[in-house]
């Protein structure tokens, strides 16, 4: 009997500091790269990545996604976790799921973009997509989420010394930055800086979604063609078929 899509979706639970990082692996076409998707902060979770995952799977691209501590199926307390912990959680999932970075693209949204940039350099993923990516001061890396973390972010232009920029300057894979023209959460200078810092990337492209704010789901509901365009860019990046140039930014 043919394998159904449901049978090709396997849940996993990775032990991490007394909790279980819960996620799932959608199996793609044999021989094609896969994606590791990292959700953002706030009330987000891996559930919000379903539309992108369906889009990728329709093109044969499998994906892994999990919920960081304090989110979704993983649960636990968000307060007390940290950016450094999130990077360690990514490392734990990679080890437990035997992910081969050379055959994987990492895709991060908002806060997940910061983590994706760090992870891309650390593991040298074949591809990296930063979508509406945030950046945080290096001083906040180990601060627990809560008042101290928020206070560090309130410092003027605190993001300018982000260690994510320094990390991305060492990243040698394919890079795609996707930002929203009317983003009121992430300053436009941040995604532009990510693209500019990609000094040794094999290829780099910066796509700005016209008229979109930080909540891309709202914009994509009203403009499905913008969603399809962005998702096609991510799929092509992961497959290595996108016609990138080495020019740092463009729309």
C-alpha cells in the first residue's frame, strides 16, 4: 500500500534539562534536502509553521519543527529560559534526530531568526533563511527571559552589538533574508544588517515583502500571492535552485 502523508509524519520528544522538547518530522522525498524550522517568541509555536511545511512538502522537502521551552506542546516556563538555552535546545534536537546540516536548511522566524543565524554558523547548514529576523544584544544571551532580559533590550539600539551578526559573518552557506516593509517590531536596519554581514556566504538575497507588518500571517491571509512568493523563495533556497547572486541586498 502507498505511504500516506500522515504515516510520513513522526512525532519526537527530546529530553532537555528535565523537560521534553516536543516536535515532529515530516519526511520528504528521498534525496532532497530538508528544513529545520524555528518559531519565534511571544505566543508563537511550531503549529504556526504548518502552512510553510505543507508548501515545502508539496515540493518534496521534508521538515523538522519543535516547540521551545515555554511554548506549544513542550510547555514548561518561559520565564527563566534564555537565548543561550534556545540555542542549546536546537543542538539537542539536532543530535537526537541525527540531522545532517550539510543536507538541511535552517529557517528562523523573528526571535527564531536570531537563533537560526547563530545555529547556521555553528553547524554550517547548507542554507539559512531569516524571516522577519530579530537581533539581540550579546549581553542578553544568558539573561533569563523576564524583567532583566526586557531591560537589556530597552537600551537604545541595543541590537547593534548582536553576536548573531558576528556569527553570520562566518556562515558559508546560502542565505535568504525575508523582511516586512512595515515591520513595527523589528527595525528595518536589522534584516539589512544580516544581509550586509554575510561576508563569506555562498549566496545572499534580501527579499522585502511590500506592505507587510511583523505579523506575516495577517498579511498572507489578505495577500496569498505574497505568501506563495516568500515560501517559494525558501523552498528554492533549501533545494539550492534559487538564482542568487552575491549582491548583499535586493527586493
